[in-house]
C-alpha cells in the first residue's frame, strides 16, 4: 500500500513540475495552464494569469474599447 501511495505521489508531483505553460492573453506572462483564469473577451474565452489582467480585459470590453485594445496589442513587439 505504501508503494502505491508513493507512486501516486510521485506522479502528482511530476505533473506539477512539468505542467503545460501558456501565455497570459493580456500581459504575456508564462503560467501553468492548470492555474490560468479565464475571461470572455471579444467573443472568445481567453486565459489570463491574474485577477488584474482579468479586470483590465473586462473593463476594456465594458467600455467598448476592444478595437483600440486589439490595435494596440497588434502593434506591440512579441517578447520572449
């Protein structure tokens, strides 16, 4: 029984160490996919890294600034 628990624990810890990484839609910060928050933005579900990025995207959409936001986002250099 101890061996089975040990194997289970090893597999869980391995999955935490190697979790798939994705970029935050707003700031580009790398995060584990399993830790991502999601927000409906411009008709799509987008992953975000924190409540701050979620609040920004929600505010942009509520104030009808999506087109300006997307233009600005497209003109930013890709970092990474």
